[in-house]
């Protein structure tokens, strides 16, 4: 349920914008898209059934995809692995209502793993399903759109190397436009939505920065350099 804080305010505003057909990029400009209300997970009687249905679709498709990637493992082991992954994702957000980033970044990443897998996993319908859900995730938060598009392009480059038709990118863009229209947005407003979202994204990090101790910057540089060395 909503609380008297800043996060609940913008989460409620996103739900209100979706319910009343506000045009993103024109009536509302934010780091989230038309389906941003799914990120906050606040109860709203006007979109509760839709939210529940979409979250179930995400969870079921993601679970089946992870199980498919573990092909060769016993069914019990695959079930336990999927359950452990969901528990890990949930425990990482325990007590933090709005932090859904790990899951929504994993969806297009899982699509890429499915697309790159040499086995005919895509025939089972998992690749197209993950592609469509990645497009939907891209309209939840703008950074998901950028990351998902990158994963899709990489998957198509891989298909070109195998002399297969690079249809993933076209399917992704068409799915994004379809979900954009289904959310009550005008297709003619899509370029405006992209332009304003890019503007907000470009300035977001700088706007959130505050002056701090130099030792913190040095510590970050050391840790980051260590990760680069590991890579």
C-alpha cells in the first residue's frame, strides 16, 4: 500500500497517468514509461488485475527460460535452481518496494542467452516470448529499453553470422510500438517520448551527484579497477 513518502508519490502518479491516458513525453516526463506503474507494485484497483497478469507472465516465461537453459539437468535440480533464483531476486529487494531493476535487466539478458544457445531452444517459443516481454519491460523504465535494444541487436548480429534472418530487432521495435499504443499512447508521440526520455537519462546522474569526501572516490576507483582486472 502507498506510504507518505516521495517514492509512493511518483509511483502513484505513474499509476494515475496510465489509468487516465496521460501522454508520456508530453503530459508527463520522467525516467519511467507508460507501464512504469508495474515497477512500483503499489495497489491500484484500476490496474490491479492487469499488473498481476503481467507479473505472472514475466515470472512464468522467465522461469521456463532459465529451466530451458539448464537442459540436461534433472527436473528436480532445474526446479530447485529456478526456485533459488527467484528467492535470491526477492531477498535482494526485501524491504525495498520499488527496486525491481535486477529482474527487469535479467529478462533481455536471458533472451540473449536463449538466442545465443546453439540448441533449438527458440523453437519452443521462448525466444519470441522473451523478446516481447523485453519490449514491454522497455516501456516500464527507459534504461530497460536501452539495455534490451542492445541485447536484441547483439542477438541479431549472431544470427547474421549464422546466415539467418535478423528478425529480432524488427520484432522488438514492433512490439515496443504495439505496447506503446496499447497503453493508450498516441504513436505519433513516440519520437517525443524517446527524445524527452533521453534528455532526462542524460542528465540524471549529474543531477543526483553530491559533493563528498575524496577518499570515497579513491576507494571506488580502486574497487572498479579491481573488477576490470578480474574481467
